[in-house]
C-alpha cells in the first residue's frame, strides 16, 4: 500500500513537468531536490550574467508561505496552494508538487510555528539561570510558551478543526507526531527539565496532554481574546505542577531505608526485637 | 523461485532494505555487531550512543549493587565496592551528557533497574566465583559494544566527536580493567561458567539492541 502514493506522485510530477515545460522551457530539465534551476526571467540571458538561483526547497517553501494567506478563504486545501502558486506567477497545477495537498500546507505551517517557538525559548534560557534544578519546571516559561504557541493558531482558527482532522490521515500521522515531539521536547527542556530517568517521559506525556486539551478548547472558544482558554491552560498547568509535587513526595517515602525503618518499628511494637522475652 | 522472477523482484537494494529493517539478519550474515550506523545522521547516532551507554551504566550500577547486597561481608566485598564506585562515576557522566546533547533516555530504565539488581544478586547467591563470572561476561559484552561505538564515531568524523571519543575510550578501558579483575578473582572457576557466560552475554546484547531503539 505504501507504494501507491509514490506512483501517483511520480506520474503527477511527470505530467506537471511536461505541462510546465511547454510554458517555461527551464522546467524541461529534471528537478532534483537541491539542484538550483534558473528562474524564467533569466533563462534567455547569457550564462555569465547574474542568475537568480532558487532551489526546489526554497520554491516550495515560498509557495506554501503565500498559500497560507489563502487559508482563511479556502481552508487547508489544494485550492489554497494553487492560489499561492499563482501569486508567484506559476500556474495553479503547481500544487502537484505537494502530494499531500492540504496536509503539506498544514505541516509547513506547524513546522514554522515550532521553529519560532524554539528560537523564542532559546533566547529566554540564555537570559535565565542555567543551573536549574531538574525537579522544578518554571511555570511562567511553560505558560508563556503554550500561550504563544496557541496564539499562532488565531489567524487560522476558523479552519483549524480541518487541519486537526487532516492529521488523522495515514500520510500525515508520522510527521504530525514528529512535529509534536519536537515542540513538547523544546518546551520541556527550556523550562528547566534535565531529567534522565523515566520522568523524562512522564513529563512530556503530561505536557502533551495539556497542549492537546488546550488546542481542543481554543477551537471552540468564543470568549474575548480567548480568555477562557488561557484560564483553562492555567488550570491544566496547575494540575501538572501539583502532580509533579505529589510524585516527589511519594518518591521521598518509597526507598529501602524507609521500608526497613517501618519493618523495625513493626518488630519493636510486637516485642519481637526484645532481647529477653 | 523462478530465475527471471528473482531478477525482476529481488534487487540488491531491496535485500539491503530487508537487512536494514531486520538488523538481526545482517548481524548473523556479517560479523556479530549489535549496532549498525548505516544512513544515520551524526545527531541521531550520538542520541543512540548516549541512550544505550546510559542504559548500560545504569544496568552495571544495579548489578554491582545486587552483588554487594549478597557479598558485602566477604573477601571480595571491598573489590566490588571499588568497581561499583567506578560505574557510578560512568553513570553520572552520561547523565550530564544526555541533557547536553538533547538525547532521549531509554524508556526501559525501570526494567533495567530491576533486571540488573536481580542478575547481580542472583549470580552472587551462587558464590563469589559466580559473581565474578557474571562480571566478566557483562564486561566482555560491554567492551565489545564500546568498541563498536568508537568505530562508528571514527567512521563518521573523528575530529567532530573528539570529546565523546575520549570519554568512550576511557570507559572502555575501565570496563576491560574490571574484566581483568574478575578473571583474576577466579571467575573461570565458577560452576557452569560457559553456559552462564553465554546466557548473560546474549542477554546483554538483547538489552543493547532494545535500548538503542526504545
């Protein structure tokens, strides 16, 4: 089953290449991932003159950036990408460069948001104290990071449920989880987590729960400036911090010395430890 | 299989693909290595190396703890304590390196905690020689494994990974020193040495393979 999308991509790309070749002769060369190609305005000029080289990755990225402008009107769909391509002067069929259609657009957007958050967090931790104890995560950094990330969804809020539905598609699931993992890992690390035991996993799972529940809340929130969502976020982060403290308390009392102390006290109470009975 | 089908269907790339998806096949067909670094970026390789080394040191820490719990008051008690202290130092080094490189610790840590202690205590119950034999088997597997990692890092880029390479080389030498200590203390006199050694080494290789991925 995994081969079928690839065949479709290959035939789609081949037909697009033929179509583009008839409009723009520069497309008759094969497009490889990072080989630069000439933009159509320079094709007829002498090679020694200045050429505007654009790689395929940059081209795709700029088309998707323009496509984001059309999401409020056309949703996370192939139509938005086609409009974005047209804005750059390419024909609408250039959306064939993106086999997952709306999924590719959504992933591009999510990756961009996550990169912005990472940069913001890295800037923050340069200012704060580096020797942070791994048993506390800074609640203020957590709250700010989550709020900032959720606010990035605000311009696309009307169609965000559609994006969330797209993440359930088999072609999108893997990248969805990769992006989520990177986001939660960055937020956890930069708010002070330096754990190297199983709590590395429990903390990230808990924060993932917080993020997902807030995302679900914000898409149906009608309050002014999403104030109810920020209150919801605060309550979830309080739960997270409390759970961490409870775990610490439990850990303090589940060690061998404590149990052997309990055992000895029990024996003393029963009089078993007395030398003379 | 019909020769023409074979030619059409099984290309060299797909056989390599099968071997990459099933590293055990590759391991059996080539030299016995628990790890393979084909097609991995430097970051992913370091992530994997730190994860599995940390898991190994946690395991070793627990093994010595288990052995000491049984053999604390015997003649080898102080020796085991000394080896345990060195393992604790190794573990602390990796616990510092993991956040530094944003690596992920293994999810099987609780399992290795229990398994290590059980192995240590279980081998010590059969006597000092058995405990030393267990040490020898584990240190052999770990020494082989550190050598594989050093080889992988050198293949990738010895200059870039200089610090990590130095750490790995030092730890490998420490582990081999423990191996020699074990041999000096009558490890080979343990009952059923070959069987026990084989089982423990196979267990270590499985643990290494699992920790690299999980």
